[in-house]
């Protein structure tokens, strides 16, 4: 169950106008969570609609149907009918406890290895806690692509940029490894040294371009004209 939520640390007061002292909120009242929940709902949906209309919001896998503006508008309309939940409380053990609690979310991975059960046949199985069913531990079975998509929902942008750099490095290494294997095989077939095989491969590629490009310039206009 995809259950989007935010953890926020909100100070119970503010600095005075001169910035010299702390002004506490009233002892028995901080804010109206009912008003805040509806304000948050309105602002969130307004911004997500703006992102959709500007083309910045993308949908994949089981959510691809929401690319249709009518389907997206229907989903937004349904979200406006729900009562969104805002829950606020005083920290039991002071500010340090709150920072420690939030820190466990901001400085950990989305899922630990001990929750993973099986990875194979393009699927991933793992344990998850169903809070709607008395916090029972259950097993979820997802396609690998969907598992990765959900995992990345819990990763901040800076980390994602780092992962992309790492993936590009892996791809480059794979390309070099494949090219190296090809060159060794070509050298073995031709009975020559590896650098001679590289020269032969380059010449073959150049020859292919010289032959293919002019042919394409002649054939494509003829085919399109037909």
C-alpha cells in the first residue's frame, strides 16, 4: 500500500520581533489540525496539478493511465473528497527525541537487507508491515521494475544523481568489456595482434559509414516519395 506522508518538525513558537527572545505558543493550543489538514490538501493538490499541466509530472507502470488528462482530473477530484490527516503532538522526551526520530528516516536506506526474502525471475519478495491490519508482517511480491520505482520514491534527489553517475560508470565499463572481448576475438580470428584488430575494426566501421550513408541518402527520399 502506497501511503505518502510527511514528517515535520515544527517549533512551538517563534522569535520575537526584535529577535532577542523566544515567544512560546499557548500551553494547551498549538494549531488546528483540522484546518491545517484542509489547507495542506488544497496546496498540495494545486501544486501537483500545476506540475501535471507543465509536463513535469510523469506516470509509469500501473499509473500510466493517469497520463490521460481526464483520468488525472478524476483522480484529483476524488482526492479532494478525502479527509487528509494531520497529527501533531508534543515530544515526550524533548526536542532531542524528535531529532533522533526524524534522523532515522533521513539517514537510512528505504529497505534493509533483512527484509528481502527472494530475488529472481524478474521479481522481488520482501517483508512489510501492514499498519491497517494490526501491524501484521506480510510478504509483498513485486516486479523488479516496480520494486525499484518504489525504492527510488524514498531516495532524495542528490542521492539519485549520485546513483545515475554510478550507473553510467557501470555502463561504460560494460561497453569497454564488450569491446575488449570483441577485439580479442577478432584478433584470434585474423591471427594478428590486438592493436591490429582495433585498426581493422575502425577501418571496417569507416567503410560501413562511407557505404551506408550515401545509400541511405539515395534510398530514403525515394521510399518517402513513394
